[in-house]
C-alpha cells in the first residue's frame, strides 16, 4: 500500500528524521509514537502525499511519490482517509454536509444518500446530523472527522492524535471504530501519545507499534 525506503525529511535546514524504512501492508494496523517534535505528523503527511521526502523513496500504491504529478497524487489521496488532529470543518454547513464534502468535491454526490445515513449511524451521530460543527462536543467532532475520512471508502486510514482532546470513554469508542475498519480490511496508522490506548488495542487486534525518536524510526519494545 504505502512504502518508505530510506526516507529522510529536513525542515528549516535541519534533518527531522532519516533512514526511515516502513511498509504499510494491506490490512495492517500500526501505532506511531514518539516525543513531541520528533516528526510524527510529518511522517503521516508523507504517507498521504502532502509533503515530499527530501531523500529516499515514498511509494503510494506502487508509484514513487516524487515522480507523481498533482493529479496522480490527488487520485492516490482518494484511497487514503485522513483524520487530522485539529478537525477542521466548514462551520456554515451541517454535520451531514461536512461529512459528505469529499463526495461533493469529487462529483460523486449521487453515492451519498444511503451510504451517508449508514455512516452517520455507524459513528453514532444520527442525533447531530443536522447540527452545525460549533454545536458539537470534542468527541462528536472527532467522530464526524472519522466519518468524513472514510466516506470515500479508502484503503488506508491515517489518524493524527485522534483521541488527543477527548476523554477515555470517547477514546475507547473511537478506537473501536478504527478496529472495526481494520477488520473490514482497511490499513490503519494512528499517531498517539496515549500508551493506554495502544495497550487496549493490542488486546483486540494485531498491531505494530513504531517509535520515532532521535531522528530514527524503530519498533517499540515489548513493555508496551
């Protein structure tokens, strides 16, 4: 699905990380950990083509990201659902319309009717479907963001600290949804600081835990 081969990324003249090799295989589940500033968000952005590696190769579904034009990257992005840390929405549109926005932008509104209702029910937002984003709680916003990320039925889900601003109960609910997506065959990678979340996931699904620290990516130890 997504492959890194000796990837490096430099920012402001300084190397953030280097020699990163990673394969996100179909149906795999990964956690990405590490201290603040280590480059977790940057690594995720490389996964979905928002940034270009400064060295090495990133392959998106078999194609080298460095040689892909804007249209090719856009097509690849349709296969990758992204849950951003800050959950940006259009505040003048309803929750339903925000979730459906990727379909609208790609001219696929006709697919929305049945699938959208099912998806809103799946994330537990039927009662909030007509509300505007400012009316939602933090947990509701995160569930709406997850629904928007998967509305195009992507092959890969990339989530950047999806539980960072919600309580433990909501974290568990979001994790359950992500595990369900993985069991449907989706590849999942989650950046998080929450070790309890990782331990909970490891009891339910086969996961690989990666740690980004001191400019290197390594498999985390068994103490997790």
